């Protein structure tokens, strides 16, 4: 992205289910298993629960999870549609 600042980039949203936590206890492994690129321009995280957000937050420093936390607090975990509410925030 830094090499081509005017590039149009497709955003792929990946829902991380709790089963992914069984890959390894390392949050970096979890994120690596679910994101494939040299780094996202923004991070939109499915608000699967407070523990999920607390685990992912340190693995993606520099990205705010405020929208995800707001949706979780306001609506709870609505399964897959939750990410659409995060997008709307």
C-alpha cells in the first residue's frame, strides 16, 4: 500500500470463530490464520465477545476496535450479521 498510495484495495472481511483459538494460544497465530496480506488499511473485527476483542486487540496494534466494542455493547453477539453493524458504525 505504501508503494501505491492511490491503489484501490479490496477489503476482505473474515469472521473469526471461537474454534480458531484452538490453533495456538498466541494471538498473532490467530490473526495470521485469518488475515492474508501485508497489513490491512483498516481493521473491522466481528464482535464475537469481549474475550475475542481483548485477544485480537494487542495482535493488531494501531487499529481501533471501538466500533466492534460499541456494537457488542449495544446489540450483543448477533453471529455473522454483527460485522454488518460494525461496518455501519
